[in-house]
């Protein structure tokens, strides 16, 4: 960033280095506050924040981040709220924008209203003292409908009681708070995933917190994208079943909560002669048959069972046996009974009627092993043994 560009902006802003020295400043701040390059910023302002605390609070911010940390200075006998962001790490350069003076300077109000962040000021009674245009627009309200109203009127009673009140109270005790959560906008009938930062605003003559400055960043699009990527990472795109990575994650959670009497059957399924379907009818028919089988397989499951496509024409199930430890013979008999109709199913795929049988092997968890890899190996060996027996018979 060319620091000389600050000479051309119409809002109060300056850049300081890691020694607290003013490197560059806008004409606005030069004329209004008589700050010049080379001045010691912390000597000019009567702030409770020292240079070392300032560096500690802000030097870990990501370079080039759109997120700006809101803080508070008592500067030339005036309460001033500013945004601080890092524009360079080597050497460290801090950009300070005077963005919410309590004196309501017109250019400052304009800057706040054009901020991409949702900005608000909340008093100790949880009433709004001020909000910017972005805040009111995001919730589908007018500023006049928000200012002097209780936070509940915008965020709703459920969100206020669940998280907002607790975080505000911690901030009123002097703590800086940040978190992310889902919120519902009733007026816009949509869910918003928001990054929220609470900064205490201290009285200029005491250590009392007068209000809380709230900076909100809407990251709904990012969260939705992350959830979609997670969905893709843990699901098979053809059958829409979970995949092997989802099985690994599920097994880890299961292992962490396993009790002494829990028992599960890990079942490895392999479709018999499936290559013949692809060779005879083509891979498109084969894919449709796999999808139809996956639907029927999933329909055999109970609420606490798990199923995934392991790969190709192989599937893995984790079947909960409750608190009753079973022998392999009993477990296999019960699973055979559950799969009977599935083994006899005839599938209509395009103009073809196709039967589809499968072999399976099982292993008991945790009786035979507490390792997923070993359980898969045991079930896989028994499944291929079952397949050979079927061919011989």
C-alpha cells in the first residue's frame, strides 16, 4: 500500500509503525487534530492502552484481512472509537481509521455508514445507542426502528438468551469477546452466519465500561461454502451415501463414547459379479444399478446404524447391537435375516430387469478389535471366503 494515498482520503486516518510513530496521515486528521508525520501517537492520546498492549492485541491479525478490530482511545479530551488493521507485517504498519466519534463528525458518520461491517453501540441496559446503515439494512429495518430499542427486538429472544446476553455481560466486565454463530433475520426470513466482536468502551475518566462496540461481519457465504465442501468431502457423489472418510470420522466418535457393554457389527458387502453388469449393459446402467442398490441398502438400516460406500461395488455398515454382546454366528444369522429381501430384489434399470446378489463378511466391535483397519481386514477376509463358498455351491 502506498501510504501517500492517505493524503487524498476524506476521512480521519493515519498509519503508525511498531514504535508508535505516525508514518502517514490523511489531510482530514492533519487539519482537525494537528497530527503530523513523526509524532508519537501514544504520547498524543491519553489512552489506557499502552503500545505493548496495542501490539499484542493487533499484531496477530491476518495480513490484508477485511476484518478490522474496534478499539477505543481518549484523544485530546475526546472519546474516539477507531478501527485498527494491519497493512504490513515487515515492518509492522497499523492503519487507524477514526470511524465512530461520539461527536458525530459528518465525514466519520459517512465512513461508518459505508463500512462493510455491521456496527453498533449497545448500553448496559442492552439498548442500541447507535447503528450504521449496514447494520439496519442487514436486518431489514430502519435506523429509527433500532436505536433506543432492546437488542431482543433485532436479534430475537432465543439468540439473546442463548448467547448474546452472556457475551455482552462479559464485555461489560472489561473483556474483549469474539465468536461466530447462526442468527435468524425475521424480516428477511433468512439465516445469517455472523462473526461477532465485542469491544468494551471505557469512560474517559474512570475504568467503568459505558457501552459495548459491536462489530459484525457477515460470513454466511463462506460458511455455506465450507458446509458444501464438507458435504462433498464426506459423501459419495454417485450414491449420495457417506464415504470411507465419513466412516473414519464416525468410528472415531463411536470409539470415544464406547461403553463396556456396547457391541457393533462391522459388515463388509461386495456385489457379486458386478463387472458382468458393466460389461454387458454399459457403465451408465451399472451406475444406475449401484444407486438403486444404495437406496435399498439404506432402507434396511435403523436410526443408529451407519452405512457408506467403501469404493467400487463395496459397502461397509456399522450395525448397533445395543448392550447385548453377540457371537459371530448369532450376528450373522440376524444380518442374513435383515438382508433376505434385499438379496431377492429385482431392479428395473431403463428397460432391463436385473437381479443383484452380494456376499458379506462381518467383524464384532470392540470384541474382535478396537481398530477400524483391523475390523475391515477381518470382515473383508470373511466376505471373500463367503464369496468362494457361494461359487463352489
